């Protein structure tokens, strides 16, 4: 109760604190100033017609239209119930993570349980890494234990410095790697929330943010410039508000350390959500005011553009004359010696990442070419092209490229150049990799689609090969251009803030006097602070350009020289469409069902093949158990489909095995067999029987006996195919001799019985082979064989001694003779075809005959 009261008191205090209002107000002033300057630069660029280098690859507008990135099931920790629950996650084209109770709820269109926007988050895969960030954020002891226990060894955690943390876990390491790649892709895309298409609003916002932070003494890069404008503003407010709240609230929290950490995270999340709602409203109002004023500013610019440009050049000359000596001194002494080392640190991992992009592209295009050689039909080609179409947005396929860039190390620049971490440059390079991959794939699609008409199967293979070579050559050129531009921008982002910080004390006091040289009507478009920054930028740009050009001349990292211009062999290439080609719809006859002009979620093509569509059941809603059906096929996909159909995970909530489907290694049938084991005995193996007694373990009990008799037909000794070898012929002759000896023994038995018909038989039972078997009252059913004949394994059975006459009824001699003869004949027919040696059979028959004569 005390914690709740203190939380609400401080939350209400922070809502109306002068500090939070002052942040938004000051930023609004910077934004209005920079909006007019950005509009002036945009209109001037439009009038003067400056241009960028013409790219060789095509670019499509909406690559993810009617696509979904990923979906599948995992387990989530719920703060409310403090339990782990199964959840179905769906990642659409917006890269927001939607949470559903089950896949069925998603398919029925039920509203999601929540949506996670990953801007500003970090995807973690270990509790140790999470605890390190948590302790640093709360200034707790590093040895503190976590306040929750992950039920599996494969956690997935989304960490945010201000917002709520999200905890997930999966069952296997492979599943964890795929989900981690997807979460990282969601974070990467969400952090890049400022649209580059807005030529006025986006530059105005970024410049206003930079100037506001510089006024607070922060000149370097900022890790929390993530998400859209409202999210960035919320992070800006929380950067100041969060430490103040922590100092006020954390000392008043009660309980153990883990509980205090948990309570503080909930409080921080509540404050962040309220601040976010306020900044969203304030930014929308600010943007609306500037947009309403834009027509008037635009009209004034186009009318007085020449005069504005002349006035700006005049003021720029005055400012350069004052600050140039100081700038040049700083560049020579503290900037030039470090440019090449910083550039080398940037070039190594970036070039390896782009090289990996090319390797993956080459392998996929070669695979399409091979498949076309095997089946050159347009239907198959459309199927393969549909799979490769979304290669750039496949987080698992692209993970190797992104990991190359993770090796970027700018150690030593954190303090010197105020670079907080290299994450800003890493994510920027990864986004450029994805764009280049998508441009290359899209160009390949357009070239192949343009060449399909009027080509036979053989011509189609050659056409695809030519398209592949052309796309790879274009990729090499554009990759070099993009990397050189990235290197220049990264160097400027590192060096310019450092120079401004060094020059601020000596140059900033002299700048206000130059405002008198600007006409009042032009003061909205000409700012002395912007002119000063342009002078610093131009002074160091020459050295940066020279460093990048030297690297290209030396052919380092496969960079092209600026003088090399790739001749455009496709003058009409840019006239092709910018939309994504529907290969499945045009050549496969598969089109998505639409509702109200939009493709339904159930029919959306998914990039990562981890969800079953079109009515196929999802037994356990785990992404690892679902076979790949759409998108780019995973490695070992076919084998995984067979393995995972019978696989079921352990419920981490109950920590007990869940009953699996029949046919799995631990199915219900096998469990029953373990409870009631079935012992299968083949009587041909005499080692398992001792005096027809089967040895049992202590405590074992025989409940049922099932005897299976195999009837073997009698055939002449010959081979069905081919001729008999010498061994088989000899064995057949021995069997024939054995049969003759048996028939002779039968005749002797018949003569002996006829001579002594009144002979009494001892009390006992006669089995089907003519042998006497003593019946024991205490014998178990397991010890009796009712197979209908005696196998050779019973040769060692003890001979039954004759019992004294007890006065029982005398058995009819003729009936005994007939039974005995029929039993012997049956034994002859069956044993004659057995695999035992002929000598053993002969000995057995003779022994039987002697017993019967007795």
C-alpha cells in the first residue's frame, strides 16, 4: 500500500513538473526553426537540380505487401499471474509482435492479447546478460539472483531501459536461434522508424534533436534515437526524468532486492507509457502547426530564393573568415591522424557483411538455375522465384550477414569522440545490407519476368544464367557505392560532434553578432548556428573524401574507384515496374483470398517457413514443430517434418511430460508395453529354455501366453531363380535320405503295435510329436507349449519314467496307434523342411521310435 501511494504521488508530480514541460517546449522551438531551414534546403535542391549517383539495381516500393515475417508458439511469463503460459506470436509486415492465446484465436481474427513494438529493445538469450543490464540499470549488486526462474535452458528476453521487459522461452536451441533472429530483425526495423521519404519533416526532427542535446552538453551519438518521433521524444524525456524518479522512489521501496527490482520496473514502465502518450499528442500538434504554415513558407522561398541564397553566402563568408583558422588547426592536430584508423575499423566488418550478402545471393540464384535445368516449366520457375522473392527479409537466412557487422569495434572512441556504442552504425549497415539484397533480388525478378515470353526450356536456362551474371555485376557496383557513402557518413557522425564540442567554447560566443547581417524576412531560413556547422563540415569533408578515395584506389575491400562508371547496358531497365511480382498467382494458379481489398492473415505468404497454413493442424503451436510450407525452405527441412510430427515438448509450467501422439518414441502404446512387457521367445534358440522352463526376473508375473505357429509348406529342393549350388544340393539329398529313414521307422512302429495291442500306457499325456510329457499340477502356463509340434529345442527334456498302474481306464490300443502315427507324420512333414542338420533330425526320429516301441 505504501509503495502504491508513493508511486502515484511521484507519478502525478512528474506529469506536471516544470522539467518535463521544459523539455518538450525547448524541443518545439528547435523543431520550428529547423523545419523552415529544412524546407529551404529541400526547395533549393529541387530548383538547382542536384543529383545523386544513378544506381544500377532497381528498388521496389512495398516489398512486404501482403506478407508476414514469422509466426509460431512459445512460452511467455505473465507478470499478473506469475506463471508461464503458451502463446502464439505473429509478426506481420509492420514488425510488431502480436500475442495470441493460440493459433486458432489468430485464425479466427480474435483481438490479440497485446502488441509489442520493439523500438529501443534488446533481444537477449541468457539470464546472465539480462542480469548484467538489470543491475547496471538499477545499480544493484552484481551477484543478485533473478526474480524469475526460466523453466528451460533457452530463454528469450526483450529488455528496454524504461519500458516493460518481456520474457519468453522455447524448448530447443535451434528454436531459440530462429526466434532470436526474428526478434533482432524486429528491433532493427523498429529502431529505423524515421522515414527517409519525408525530405522536410525528418531532417527537421533529427537536427532539432541534435541541437537540443548539444545545448545540454551531449554532442555524441545517442543509442535511444529509436522508433518514431513520439518514441524518440519519450526517450528524450525519460533520459532526464528516469534518474530523478529512481532517486526519489527506489529508496522508499520495501522488500527483498529482487522484489524491489521488479517493482521499480513496473513503475518505470507505467511512467514511460504515460510519457509516451503525452509526447505523441504534443508531437502531432507540433507537426500540424508546421504543416499548416508550410504553404506560406514555400511561397516566400520560391519568390525570394535568389536573394536568400545571396544573403546566406554573404554571412557564410564572414563566419568562415573568423572560424576557419581555428577549425584547420583542430583538424590537423586532432582529426587527421585518426581518420584512417577509424575508417579501417569501419571497413573491415562492413565489407565482410556485404560480401556475405553477395555469397548468399549467388547461392540462391545458382539454385534457381539448377532447378530450372531439371524442370524448365514456367510453373516450377514461378514456384522457385516466389521463394527467393523475400530473401532479403528472411531473418534466419540473413543472420550470417548481420553477424559479420556485429564485430564492429570502436574501442577508444567512446571517450575521445563521445561515441556511446557502435550500435548506431551496426544497425545502419545491417539495414543497408537488407536493402541491397532486396534490390538485387527485385532486379533479377524483373529481368527474368521480362525474358519469359517466347523462350523454350533450353533458352530459359541460358536467359536465367545471363540475368544472374548481370545482377551480380550490378550488385558489386552498387555495393561499392553504398559502402563508400556509409563510410563518409559514419566518419562525419563520429568526427563532427567531437569538433563542435572542441570549438564551442571559442567560437559560439562570437556567432550571435552575425545575426545583424541577415534580413528579418530571411531570418527564418538562415541560422548562424547552421552556417557554422556547415563550415566545420566542409573543412573536414575533404580529408574524409580523400581517405575513402585512397582505400578505393588501393582496391581494398573490393571498393571501386570514383572514376569507374558502370556502363548501363539496360537503358530501359528503370522503366520496369516497381511492384512485387506475384509469381505464385501468375504461374502457380494460387492467389490469396481477399476481404475488403486486403489479403487475409490466413492466406498471407510467410517469409520464414515456421507456420502451417491452409487448414493443416498445429498440434502444439511450437515453431520448432511446424514443417516449412511457405517462403524460403530451411536447411534439413524435409527431415525435420518427419521428426517433428511425432515430437512434443515438455510443458515448462508443470514440468511433466505431455502425452505424445501414437507413433512417437514415448507414445501411449510404448508406455503400456513398459507396464506389461511382452517377451517374445523363438523355440529354435535352445539357450533361452532350460527343460522347457523360461527364466523370469524376481517379481515378474505371467498373465497371458500367445503362441504363434509358422506353417512352412513342403517344396522340392530347388531354387526359384538360378541354379542350386553344391551345398544346397547335398543338403537336399540328405533330407530325402532322412525322409526314407523316417518312413521305415513308421512301418516298424506299426508292426510293433499290431504284435502287442494290449500294452498299457502309463498315465500321462501324449503330445502331437508322439512323445510323452508329464503334466505337473503346479506348472505355470508359460511352461506348456501348445504350438502343435515339438521343436528341436526340446531334445534335452528329461525322459518320463513309467508310472505304476492306478486302476484307471485302459486306453484303446488302436486309437493310440492312429494318434501316434498321425503325430509322427505331422512331425515328419514339418521337420523335413526345417533348417536343422539332417543328422540331428535322424537321431530325433530314431529316439522317438525307440520310446514308442518301449
